[in-house]
C-alpha cells in the first residue's frame, strides 16, 4: 500500500506539513517495499483549489492513505470517494521519519 | 459645489461588520442627495444587504445574475481528461485511474472551455445557475440605491457585486457600501473606488482590523481616510496610529446614545440633524478636493 505524508521538505528529516493542499512536498511511502520517494506538490501554487488538485496528484500516484495535519471541507468528500484513508496528525512536531516508523 | 466630479466613487469599508459602515454610507448618501447631487448608493454587502432599511425607495427593477456551469454526463464521458486540461481554475476534478470526474462548482468561473474541450464526445452541456440579483430602487429621479443580493448558499458574491457596481452609471457620485473583511468581495468593491473611507472603533479589535485594511489598500494603491466611530470608547491608540501613518482622520463621531438610537430605529442622523449633514458634506468636499483631481474612471 502507498501512503502519502505532507512534508515541508524532501528528506525524511523534514517535518510533517500541517497543511494538506499547500504543503511543499509529499513523501510517498510504499509499505510493502519500504521505499520512500518525494514528489513536489504541484498543486501548492494554485491560487484556488489547491486541495482538490493535490488529491488528484496523489490519486494519480496510487496513494491509498494520506497523513496530514488537517483536511478541508472540499478535500474530505473527494478522498472518501476515492477510498483514500485520511489520518489526522494532531499538533506537535513530527518528522517524516517518525511517521514512517509507525508503518513498519 | 463647483468641485463636483462626474462619477466620483467612494467606498465605505470596515474590517469587520458592526462598526457603523452602513451608518456612514447611508448618511453620506442622504447628505449628498440633500446637496442636490445625482447620487447612487450601491450596497455591495451582498450576503446581508441592509442599506435600504435606512434609505427606503421604490423598486424599479430586478436583474437576475447567473453563471453558466458545466454538467458532465458520465454515460458519455470517455475519461480522456481533455476538459481537465482546458480548465485553468482547477474546477474539474479528474482521476483517470479511478474513472472519477466532477465539476467543483465553487471553483468554476463559467468560462466554457471544458464544453469546447469535450465537443468530440458531447459529454458536457452547460446549465444556468442563479448567483443572486441586482435590485434598483429609486428615491427621487437621479437618486438611486442599487442592492447586490447573493442567493443563499452561493459560495462567492464577487460576480453579483461586480454587476451591481457596473449598473451604477449616470450618477455624479457613487457611494459603495463594501462587504466586511478583506477578501475577494471587498477587493472587488474597493477596486472600483477613487477613495476609500475606513470606519473603525477605537478598540483593540477595531485597531487590528484597521491595520489590516490599510495594508490591503496600500498594496492596491488606493487612497484612504478614516472615520472613528463611537469615539471616546476604548483608547487613543487609533489616533497615534493615524498620525504615524499619515492617514487623514475624516470624522470623529462620539459615542452618543441618541445617535445610537436614531440608527437602531432605522433612521438617518443627517435627516434629523443639520449639523451632522453639514459635517458629512464637508468631509465629502475635503475628499474630492484632495483626491478627486486624479479621477479618470468611468
Ligand atoms: S473532455 Fe468530455 S469525455 Fe473527456 S474527460 Fe472531459 S467530460 Fe469526459
Ligand atoms: S467552465 Fe471553465 S472554469 Fe468552469 S469547469 Fe469548465 S473550464 Fe473550468
């Protein structure tokens, strides 16, 4: 299964970005192979509709679960429709590595 | 009155609701009417227009404001993604792998590009969606109130506000009662103005809203001045701010129960009090003298 985590940078030491649609990068982790790759969130620059555009980006990468700080009203129903699970990470500084460990 | 400028447009705005923005715009409107200007008040607070409760007037016309939105017939769609590529507003949600396609109505600008993109397949047709109405009221010939009213549940009032402002032609002076806040409808409104009157209260809340509005207006290069309403409440911080930022204090309206009562009863202060009428006119003259020269719009 592929898991996407919203990230502030493109290394596992970067922190989790609390914003879903406007994060800079997504870490995409494959729970079967334990490979992680970082993709640029091309949706972040959109003046409007960044959330839905980010959902499309992730769906195109066969992501089945997303970890982020919060999911907006526009984004939730779309993720649900696509059967992509949402995991809310409550406040606190987490690095991408911290999150990845949870999946191992 | 030799400083009359054709179509001079003043927006009356405040960061939040409840500072007396409508009180100012309706009294300015009433004063200008008394001084024989052809004046139009445009109520751009389209979610909750209320200026007419003070001005009255007879309804002369109502115009429906609509937008074309695309509707996708999924039985004809081949999931080619062409419409998605054509849309520059992120308003088409498309995931090829999941065969999922959706129009995101609140992002759609009704440009029609997706319908063109889909011509070979004919899966998209357009339907007309109501956004709201623009209502015209006449007080006396040449003195009118235009009301923008967004339909309940519509996400953005920008288009309705734009239509309302556009329909306020043929006046010497146009007064715009701006929507609260500093987001799109506010920007849309003040963008059409030659001068912006910011109404604030001398409280910490009022101050932070004022600063935000001033910043936004400076960014847009719009000249503005400030009215302190309910003066005497709160602190003097606002006056220090005005002088350090070199912002003109246009009027100081004291906190006064009798003024508050006139307003809460739906009446106009300038209708009942000649002194205030004169003050509003003086303010108008000052604004046009200083900022009316460069007026080159309409
Ligand atoms: S262009 Fe038409 S056929 Fe192609 S994805 Fe869009 S709606 Fe479907
Ligand atoms: S009408 Fe224009 S903005 Fe709306 S979905 Fe189609 S292409 Fe996008």
